[in-house]
């Protein structure tokens, strides 16, 4: 299989990650923070080490603390539901946001009466900062949510610039770093974010089951998920201090051990430079396919990560993805990629979304060459005998 769906999860993982997961699961895979015996102490110490590595990754040792969650969706739900709102509070989102942000906000709009407003775009689909400033002045923000990188077009959003405008109104600033932490060179203080969420299984090259958030020192959230965490177990209330009040339930220490291995591996590798080279090559090759529609980041390429969406006239997005899978064993993603707002601007309704190609450290130019060859040979006759369940696949 040629795997080009790294925006969903990076695959494969570095070999050291698999080795560390196996070793830890066999020798130390006990419940961290739930015992005073040696193996439990070692697992607890490992979790602290990983938090320190995460803080070092974005130069946040003195600016923030880390809370772990089982997924970035859980982390975003905890953040969005951990803030206090009044009816009419205005929350701004970029049109590039994922449903992990949009759907919790939709519920808050129904239940608490907040107002959710899209940030404006220019014709090239970049964020219009001038219009954003005017909107903030007219309706001051309570909260501003921005994805670091679009999981549809690979656009690196101007989060710092947006957050600087938001801070003029003392708004809370949330950066969804699911597609960026481990890839972009980020310094926490420079982002002007109060909270940054991350997903271990994406650009951090760790397994599923571990994610979390960076919280600026002094940032406090109300509990959203509560339960046992090995602290003050005789008390019905969660501990009142951060981040312990956010970390209930047993942690997936095996996944965290895998994250430790991937973070150590990432220290030696510049994933951004490698993906940039592959992305430039991919775009050059895609531009040689007559009629192909390419949805890329606005600008001259400096704001382009290794995620590109395309469409082929005459085919729905999932038809092309099904042919690539069934006939050529190439894995791409088709549909709306859990980011519905931006597709209104891309105007791709006739295609039912886009075909997303997302690159990773274990892709090569040879993978791209094979993809291009197959795209050039796609014909409707190739849809014959493809299972209808595959053709209906869309997300």
C-alpha cells in the first residue's frame, strides 16, 4: 500500500515507537499514579518525563503546563466546556476548523446561547486580518479558535496575528495544533495562545490513545470529565489545582511510552523541511495533469503544509479515492474531512468534498510518481466491480 492519508494519522510510525510500546507493555504497563510499588512509580515518572519533553518541544517550560487526554477531540471538548459563558458571548472560529471544535460550539450555542462567528476570508481564502479587526471591534470576542494548519488545504493560518487582535479584548485564545505540533517550529509564548491542543497520533508520530493540551500558566478550566485520578480519593470533588483537575481516569501509559519514543526521534529530524520538499514536488506533478482542480494554501507556498486537496472533473471525490484504493492500492481520503465550513468556500459541492493527499516522513517521491501515473489513467470504466459500500464512503 502507498499510504497518503497522514492527515488522518501518520503511518507507519518510526520503528523505535513500536519497539518502545512493546517493551513498555511487557515490562511496565501498569496503572500509573495508582500504586507505590516500583513499576507504578516508574510509569508515573515516565509520564512526567514525556510532559517535560512536550514542554521543551515548543519552548514552554516556564510558560505552560501539560494535561493529557485520550484524544484531541476530548481535549477540545474539555477546553470549550471548561470555560464560563454568558448568553450572547461571541466566539470566533476560522472557516478551517475541524468538527472537534465546531460541534462542541454548536451544542454550547444551543444550550448556553453563545454566538459563533466565522472569521472573514479574502478571495484567495486567506484570513482577512483587516476585516477581522473590524469585526472584533464591533463584537468583541470572548474566545477565538484557530487551527494551526488546515487539514483540507494545508494552509498554515496566521494564528499569532489573529490572537494579537483578540488579546486587545482580553479574549481567550485556543490553537488547535492537531496537524502542527511536531511539524511546525512553534514557540509557545510567541503564539499568543492561552491553550494549544495536540494529537499524539498525527504529526507527533505516536500511537492512538494519547493527546492533550498545553495550558498557559494561570489558565484555569472547570472540570468537564471527572473521576478517579489517584489524588485525594476520599474526596468527592476533583482536586482544585491544574492540571490534576483535568486528568481523570487511567492514563494510557503504553501510548504515552510510544509518545516518549517519538518525541526523542523527532529531536533528530526536521519533518517540516522533508515534507516541504515532497509537497513542492507533489504540486509540480499535479499541475501537469490536464483539468485537475487543485485546492492549495493561499500565497506563494510559504504557508503550505503537506496536505493538498484535489478533484477530477467528471468524478465524485469518493469515486476517485475508491479507484485509487481498489485498483492501485493507494490510500487517500475523500469527502469533507470533518471540516465542513471551508468546503462552502471551496465550492466543491458537485464533487461531494475533495480528494485529500497528505504526506508524511515515510513517503517518497516514488510514491508521488505512482500516484500521478494512476491519476492520469483514471477512467470511469475502472469503477466497475467496486463495492457500493466503498463508493458510498464519505467523511
